[in-house]
C-alpha cells in the first residue's frame, strides 16, 4: 500500500511540474530603434540561433524562456496569438508560422522577425 501511494505521489507531482515548449522561433532579421534612429539587419545562421525565441508553459503560466523566464500573459485574437510581459518588457505575436518578438529596454527597442 505504501509503495502504491509513493508511486501515485511521484506521478502526480511529476506531471504537475512538467514544463512544455509552447513556441520556438528563429529570427531572420532584427531592427534596433533608439532616439538616434533605426537600423535593420539580416541575421546570419549563427546570430539567428543566438537570438531564437522560446516560450514555455508550466501549468497555466507561460514564460519567455529565451529571455530569462519572464512571465507572460497569453492573448488570442483571430489568427493572432500574443504573449505579453505584464511588466512592459515586450511581447511575441505569432500567426501562420511567422512571428515578431519586440523587446524594450529603457528608451530603446529591439524587434526580431522570423518563423
């Protein structure tokens, strides 16, 4: 009886803490914007891998795993799914296999476009 209870406890606790990958994307380009202007760059394969985006789901909570596990809110509207940081750090918007990832830092921003 104790063994059965232990196995059930491990199974339940294991599934309760499972982290799933919700979305992964690789950028093709990056746009940097500051008060001095903007610059758009095409990323090579090495840079694209370095700046890839990953969103994970742990139960009902979503995280921006590629940006230090920032908590995200998931919003669905028509063909668009948007994951937004409630603290204003940025968002990821996804539709038909394409995505945009927008990050803000003080008075500058970085936007990645990819699939």
